[in-house]
C-alpha cells in the first residue's frame, strides 16, 4: 500500500532516510541528479507539502512522488542506509 494519496505505486517502499542528520541529508542531496535533488530538497529538507513542491517545480504530484522515491533510494544507497 502506498503512503501517498495518488495513483502511484512502487514495487518496493522507499528507503527510510529519516535517521540522517540535516547536514548528512543536505550533502547526500547535493550528489543527486538535479531533477531528484530539487524534489528531495523541497520535501526532505524544506518540508514543503507535495502540493507546494509540485507547483514550485512545475511538475505533477505523481511525478514528484516518483522522483522523491528514487531520490530516497539513491540517498540510502550513497550513504549506506539500509532499506
């Protein structure tokens, strides 16, 4: 089951990166491709709502959720966080 109220599903849940400090998270976000880093910065660090972030970035919420999922998994992979 998805944590999102959108028609978006994933084979695996996103990695939990909530245990990273703000500094660790900021460093990991900088290493992401731009499309993913923009979403991760807005949602994970700035704590914007999905609606606000998707409007600011000019993308649909479903695309935002997809990018966030990929970003969280890459952050976990790059920092050694286990899923």
